[in-house]
C-alpha cells in the first residue's frame, strides 16, 4: 500500500500572537520529521500566507479539498496558540479520518502580564466541539515540544491510524472452506462486510491447485526466486527437490492470487484436502508470505487473518507476525504457555541459522512442507480479533519468551502475568485457541485504533485499560 499520509493543520486564533503561532508551526514540523517515521506530511503551505488554520470559512473549505485530494490517512491539529475550534471541527468532520489533538505547553506570562498563546484553554474548547461534531479523536497531554510524552503519543497515534487505514481497506483471500470439524473457525461474512467493510474473496482448492501446477511448469523469475530462498534458508534434505519446487510454486500461486484480488491477507484450508490434491503441506508457503507482509492464517481462520493485518499495521509494517495455537501449559511454570503451529512461523524468526523443512509429523500421509523449529523469544504482543452474537472485540496481552522443552512444529514458550486469568478470558470468549503474535509492544496502538472502529471493543488483559491510559499520559508500565 502507499505511504501513510498525515494531514498537518496547525491552528491559531486571531486574538493571540500570530508570530508565536507561526514559530511553533515550524518547531512542531521539525520535531515530527526528527522521529524518522515512514510517513508523508501534507501541510497547508500555499493555501494561505501563514500555512495555518484560522478563522476563515472559505480557507477551511480549501483545506478540506486539499486534504481530500491528497487522500490523507489522518489529520493532526496542533494548537499553536488558542486555535480556532469551529474550523478544526469542520475540517475534521469533513475528512472523516483519525484526528490528533495536542498543543505545546505555554511559557510563563510576559513581564507586563500578557500571555502569548493560551494553548491549553483552546484545547478544552476544541475537544468539546469535536464531540459536538461526533468526531472521535486522540488527545496528547498538553506538553512541551521536546517532552517525551509528545513523541510517545504522536508515534502511537500514527501507528493506530495506520491500523485503521489497513482495517478499512481489508480484503481476505479465502482459499477453501474451513475444515469440516472446525466449528471454531465459523465467521459471519455478511456481518463483517456490513459492520466493518471487510471483504472476503473466496476461491477453491481446485483454483489454487491449478494455479500452482501452472507456476511449477515453467521457470519464472518468481518461482526460481522462491526455490532459491528455500534452499538458502532451510535444510530441505528430508523432503527433496521435487517437494521444494511444489512448495515454491504454491507460494507463487498464493501471492499472485492475493495481488490480483487486491487482498491483504490469506486464510487457507491447510488440511487435509490440499494434501490429497497436491501432496504437500502449505505451512512453509504460509511462512514465506507472512515474512513478505502478506500474512497467511491456517484452517481458514478469517478472524485470525483480520488480527494479523491489524497487528502488522500496528508495527507500521516493520515486523512479521506469527499465527499460533495456544496449546498446553508449561510443565513447570504456572504462567507459561506453548505457542505452536505445525510449521508456519516466519523463517526470519527462527533461532536456528538453518531451520528444517520437514514432513508433517501428525497426519498419516506425512506430506512435506512444514518449517519446523523454535522461534526467538523476547517481549511480544499477543492479540485476537473475534466475535459472536454480533459483538466484536480484540483480545490484547503481553508476553515474553522463556525456556521450555522441545516439541515438533513451529513453536515458542512464553510467560504471561497471570495465565489462569488469560485462560478464563479466552475460554469464556468470544475467543478461540488461535492468536497472533509479534515481537513488539503494540498494545497501546491497537487499543487506540479501536477509538476509530465503531463496533470493535479493545479487551486488554495485561496491561489493563487504566494502565494503558496512564502510559499514554506519560507514565511508565508498572
């Protein structure tokens, strides 16, 4: 997808210092650029002589047209003095994208008692007007430009708006129906479209088989690249050359379908009809595509694919996700749990320099195609979008990798703050045994993103709602 675009609409009010407002417009822009985020800033330069939003209805209409033409993904309204709350409300309402509200903290009054900006007072006014306009918004505590709380809040907002951007343009490539006995993978396709605008693009296993055979029949650059990747990154001695080519061809076919259908994630029926039809497991193909920022979920888990896109976007698309079963408790650690799947975790996360490409250890046909081995630990976020009875939420929790016994498949052992609490929440639902992990703390991002997704409730278990809100105000995790 294209670069994230942030509309930059610094605002002032005529009764306070225009010179100081202009000064802070420049300082804030410089500070934003210093953060090094992968964003494009769309400002107001050229729309008026100051590049500021103020009390001018005609100019506000021009700013709306400008942001709409540039297709901004969010709008930032820093109050460089008191600001003009009605114009902010008009622009924010018309654009309909996530809104960030903040202003730099005022200096002491001058010696003669005059004040130059009264920024905080203006923020109170604008917050009320945004509510009048029914515009959801994010607020950063009134603070100085160099205060860490501004950088924290700004980064979190941009990432949250990136989640919203990807969520609103989501299309899932569904390859085959869910496995017959997996009632847990049921989803309401019509409701996802009506409620969230999420589209499902279904194809059959016969479609992907035909596309894979076509891809395998000629040495295209895409196929040769996939084969080379597998041979360089994995020990494939257990499966042989023919299986490598089939797996590479499946990866190419899946990616081509995703691109042609403009899908951002894939959910595939990974067993057992696919093995009967093609003689391979799709696990490694899933792993490679997930590493390429096209996350693939197993067992036709549509809600898992939605989660993957959200979690990936929360990292500003800088880190791969992994799709796991929550399987068994640690044999010794009461707060430990095994995150596992047959062989689909991204190769880039492996702890081994050259992990193994193996045959499936569970099914009777033992088809080749599983990327097996432990992945790295460290701090990570676990999440799950799910719902039933018309109500949707996203489970959020933090974990850290720990030592644990060897097991087959892709896996990592993790420790959480209170596993019995997690277990109770997961069993009572609306969640299932699948979760998406990422080696970043993106919980505050996903929490804030729910502000802009009507009908989706943030459901954090660790940290709590109050702890997240406190962190966003500048405090540290306990």
